[in-house]
C-alpha cells in the first residue's frame, strides 16, 4: 500500500520524534545509573519531579491543556503502575547493567500480547506464540540463570515490563481520550507522592541495610550544585521524551512507531558504554537482538488487520 507524500512526511516526522525520544530516555537512564550511588531512589523521584512539574505546567498552559484529568481514577492507576515500573527499573539498575535491564524490560510487548488474549477482541495466534518463545530465549541468554537460579534482581526488569504492559492496557482502554500532557502530569505527581512516602519509610532503616542497598534505603542526602544541575537535566529529559513519544504515536502508524521505539535498546547500550563504561557482551547483544525481533513480531501480530 502506498501513502501520499503528505502522509509520508508526517510519518517521517513521527519516526524522527520517536527515535529522538528513545535517545533522550536512554541518556536519562544512563545518567541515573551514573549517579545511583550518590542519592537514593526516593530522593531522585522527588527532586526530578520538582523540575519536571513546572515545565509540564508551563507547556500545558501554553497549549491550553486543562490540568484536571477527565478520568482521575484511571489516570491515578496508570500513574501508580508507571511509578512502580520505573521503581523496578531503577532498582535493577543498581545491580545490573543498563543494556541487560533495558532489554529485559522491553519484553513488555510480549507480555502485552499475552494479556491482550483475555480481551474479547484479541487473540494470540501461532506467530504470537513464536514471538513469546523467541523473547523468552532472549531473556534467558542475557540473564543466564545458573544452578543457583535467577537472581531476584534479575526479576525486577520483568516486573517493570509487567507494570508497563498493564499501564499500556489502562491507557488504551481507559485513558484513550486523556491529553498526553495530563497523563505526564499525573505521573510526575505520582513521583512526588512516592518520593515523600519512600523517604518517610526509609527514615528508620538500620545502617547495615542502607550500606547493603544504598539506592533503595538511603534517606535524604546533601545535594551539591552538581546534583541539582543533574536533577534539572533529568527533569527536562523525561518531559522531552514523554512529549515526543506522545506526538509520535499520535501522528504515525502504531506498528511503525512501536517498531522504531526499539531504537532505545542500541541507544541504551551506547549511552551505558560511553557514560558508565558498561558495554554489552556477545550474549547480551544476542539476547537483545532476539528480544527486538520478538517484540517487532508481537507488535505486528497484534496490529494485523487494524485499519
């Protein structure tokens, strides 16, 4: 099927948006990995949101987007799922390399394909089963469970993928008419709530636990000018990535944009190597390639027959 030149131009801009968003969030995640021994996850949640929220509100005011969501309950549920997703992702980063965490978390299209079979208008056919099997093999190649089994830290990216898939279903079936900036605002407000509650919860944690897992159990740490600047940069990056992703999915075909979204994985490997010094090995690269192939196959299976 051929598309008019105007449609191709719009989709070219959509592809550029999603690729730029993937690079932006890969840079963001590599920077989080770089500083995760300087402050805890709860302080990160709070400080980053303090920069992201004013930027979001300014964008919403400039574009005439109302601050109040149409379906507050579903937006809150989506925000809870996304905050949990990022929590699992960041906690895994404290123990595993960014390429491994990123590729394992990007099994969410496979989980989404499986969960969508519960819906009346969806089913998993033979190609979908093949995609799930290929993706599972890719995860095993990266995590390489030995005689002692899979480390609990290795399960966190899978938890991240599960939360992301559930959030995608909530977005698709309960928040489809919500402006993307409203959902981003809800997410960052969720980060503030999680940050405050998390800091209160770790206040009484013993020193041994903090020493063992500082990223999870650290209370408020002094913040120098360098970390303040980093938080400002992270706030700008996450707002930029979320805005570009929303634009891309609004303007381009879902199959095309979702496929291009996998550009995050090579970007994550590159940013991890340059900024953190963690380059993926051959097994990780092989597993990553299998997960990309499985994800693309799952996306096209689910979209087949769509207008």
